[in-house]
């Protein structure tokens, strides 16, 4: 098998797994489970971005729950707030012509003017880019637990802001977020009729991001980040701008978290302040650790699986306790993630079977030689 085909094989297997799960759930009459799987895939995007920061740049961030909330809240506010007061201005007319402002009916049948979901998405990305750059520039000059405390403090500020601000719905959050028409007949919505469609939208988004991050990791940027992770001082001595690379990785991971927040908010139709809580940020870090911080496939699989089990309430009130036990077990026995020891075990099994088959073949080819007498 060529190197290119070997590199594409995991992505093909991931796509086949998505299809297999959907058909299995349909055949067993449990297609409603796709709702929780879709939400788990959106949460996995946050952990994938955190994998880039922790596993490759060697930084610990406890503020990614805040970036998820920034994306979700920005989109929720812009797509539910009434801009009718500025509807008569010239610039509002230009925005309507560009389809950035749309007219619709609210929950009570009154016509209002709001930002379109696409405009809200672009605004959420821009806001996150600015905030992540402002936070990341001074914070990433810190090391160890100082960086973790700085990002944790930022997350607490965001949480208290959305919790105590009427514009963000305070403790109730924001509901009534409209569905998002992506184009090509695809719509991000929590309607049961679109359950399968949204499952594949989330899966395709995760797959595309995995392809892009895999290419990034195997590029010059990825090698620089790996050098910073291993020996930051040595990397700087070799001419690598460590501060710039760490900032870019941090901003990119923040943008991924905000993107997940926007999709999640439009899918569920709302967002609450709990998404910005410190517990959510710590949970993302734990999920990245349980999957292997430098393993994109490990963090994707473990994050999706554990979040799905939590959504299903499989462990009831002991959910956090079981999650903690799983995390401690994986970190203790397989600190690089469960995929590496699993791959080694499969490799040994295949090697044993191959050796046994070769031995059997050699025994079958052995011919007993009869000595001949020369007269």
C-alpha cells in the first residue's frame, strides 16, 4: 500500500463508520440516538482544536468553553435581536441587499428584522478572532500553570458576563434561535425530520476539519509546533518564532471552538450560560487527555463516545464519577491515548497469524528425501 493511500485510509474508515452507525440505528429502530451523536460531534470539534494547542504547541488552555460560548452567543444574539429601529437607514438597506439582514416573524407572529445566520456566523468568527488574539498575545508568554490560570480567569469572566447580562438572556440563556440554511438543500436544525441530515452535516464537518488539521500537522507549521512542544528553548535557538506559532495555534483552536458553538446553537435552537462554565472547559481538557493529546483520531473518538454516553444518561447520577474513573484509567495505563496500544495489539495479532500461516506453509512444502544408492 502506498503512503498516500495509507494516509487516506483512516478518513475513509471514519466516513464508513458514520454511515454504518446511521444504518445500524435505523435497522434497530433507535435512529433518535442520532440527536445525541450530532451534539457529541460538535463538542468533539472543540476537543480537536484543543488537541492542537495541548498536544502540539504544548500549552494548557482552560478557556475553550468560553470560546464555544462566544461563538454560540454571538450568533444567537444577532439572529434573535430585532434590528427594526435601524431598518430605514441606508446602510441597513445595503445589508438587506447583501442578505445579511432578513425579515421574519417572531414567536408571537410579529415581524422583526434580524441578522441572517451566515452573517451571524461571520460575526462570531470575527469576534472570536479579535478576543483570542487579545487574550492569547499576553497569556501565551506565560508557562505551565500560570497560562492555565490566565485562561481559566478569562473563562470565568465570560461566564459571569453571560450569566448577568440581559442581552444574553442572563440565567435563562437565549432560545428561539432560527435554523441555518447552509445551501445545497442542507439546513442546520433540530427538527426530527432533519435528524439524519444534520448527523451527516456534523460528521462531514468533523471529517473536513480532521483532513485540514492532519495536513497542518504534517506541514512545516506542524513540525515547528512539535519542536516547540518538545524543547521550546531549542526551537527558539533554531530560529522558530515560538510566540507567533503558539499564538496562531491558540487562535485557530479558539476559532474551531467558536465554530462548534455556532453550529451547536443553531442545531439545538438555543444556548445557556452553562456552556461557558469552568466545568465545561475542564471537561474539554480531560477529553483531550483521555484520547491522547497528540492524537487527532484518539481525541475525536473518545470525545464523541464519552459525550454520547453522558447525553444518553447511561450512568445516571454517577456520570461524572464514571467519567473520572475512565479518565484516570486511560491516563495511567495509556497516557498517549487508547489508540496506540490498541494498534500495537492488533499489529501483534496480525503478526502472529502471519507467522503461523507461514510456518504451516513451510511444513506443507517440506518433502521427505529418500536416499539413493549408487551402484
